[in-house]
C-alpha cells in the first residue's frame, strides 16, 4: 500500500510520468486506494 501512496507523491512530480499516472487513476482505482490510505492514516494516528 505504501508503494501506491508513494506513486501518488512521486509520479505527479515528474511531468513525463504524470500522464501515465493519470491514466491509472480511474474512479474505482481512486476510491479503493483513498479508502486504504484513510485506513492507514487512522491506524497511524491511533499508534502514535
């Protein structure tokens, strides 16, 4: 999961890779991964 989060951060910084990343970001892809990211955030906040 952290690899996907890193993809969100890194791939949007590099113009050459940005378009390929946008193509990956379908509505379903975004919904699924945003849910996972929110779950990780919740877990991290609980454990710090």
